[in-house]
C-alpha cells in the first residue's frame, strides 16, 4: 500500500491496484467525476486496477499504471 497527502486531500493505493481518494475536491482532484468533497476514502471508478504508485499536490492527483497484460479484463 502507498499513500500521499497534500493537506487538502489524500490518495491511497490498495494492494489490488485500485486508488482511493478523499478530502477537498474544488478542482476535481479526487478523480470522482464531480467537485464535491469526500469525507471517507472513495474508490476512483475510472482508473483500472493497475496503479503502482500514487501522489498528490495542491490541486492534482497522479497515479502511475502498469501496462495491461493478457489476464486483465
């Protein structure tokens, strides 16, 4: 598991490659498809479960994804 926090929002990488974000979201930095804040960790639904690293800054969140292989859906 990997995690990053910038004070206003946070992101965590789960062991299955999924990403969860929470916190302020005025710029959509949580990646949830809206600009409403999230008080609890919420899975980012548009990211495939292939993340290997996550980080965040004041108004952004970034995830590094591994390339898909033949076993990915």
